[in-house]
C-alpha cells in the first residue's frame, strides 16, 4: 500500500516531467532548430541516464557495483529504454539477494 505522501510525490514528479516536455513543445513548435541544438536534444537522455547511475560509482555495496556493471554492459549494445529497464531490474534483484 502506498502512503499518501509517496503517491503525492510520484504525481508531482509526473506533473513536473510532463509539464517541462509540454512547455518545451509549445516554446519550440514554430522554430527551426540548429544542428547544434538538435545534437544537444539527442544527447539529453544519455545525460539523464548518467545522473541516475552516477551514485553507484561511489558505492561500496556489492549489489550497487554489480548493478552498475550490468547497466554499463547493457548500454554498450542496447538503446536507452532497455538499458534503463535492465539497470533498474538488476539493482532491484541484486539488492534483494545480496546484503
């Protein structure tokens, strides 16, 4: 059962995420983007992934380090979404199994 505060946090994070996406679309809908701006927008998801997995670089937890390894290995061969799913699943399973 989710606590009310947890549910509220999830809903607010969802609202923040989709409002920034929507506002970006509204602000850029009638503009032509330069090649540099396009490259920046294509690189943004990778930056987000790095910010999510970066804390595992400074952990001494075996589960965290193994999950980091699985995420890095997946990122070499797979697109963003499968990489994120593998990283999250690896972290969940390894944290449940390892101390």
